C-alpha cells in the first residue's frame, strides 16, 4: 500500500497496527452518550465507500447510551 512507508505495514508490524488503530474513529467508539450526529456518505465516492459510513453509524448506534439520534445519509454526489 502507498501509505505503508509512512505509517508502517499493519499486517506485519504490531506497532504499526496499534498506531493506526489509536486514531481510527471506528476502532475508538466506546459505550457513551453521544451527541446528535449526522454521518454523510456518497454512493459513488471512490475514496470512501458507502459501507464505511454505514458501519460507523451502526457501531455508534449500538454503543450510544443517550437519547440523541445517530443519522446516516447516503446519496449519489
């Protein structure tokens, strides 16, 4: 991958994996009361595929202990 020279290969280096996971929003969702959140995704975005914001919305909804809504909006841009 292009970014491995900069960050390291997470497939072969536990240190690189831990570093990347430390700032990954998805991997750092915790059981908490989240504020109202709108997550946007593009059905035709080649950089961030539509299932990535969908996964983020799903995990936040699963871990949200508060009354606020986690909303996902996916559309073709």
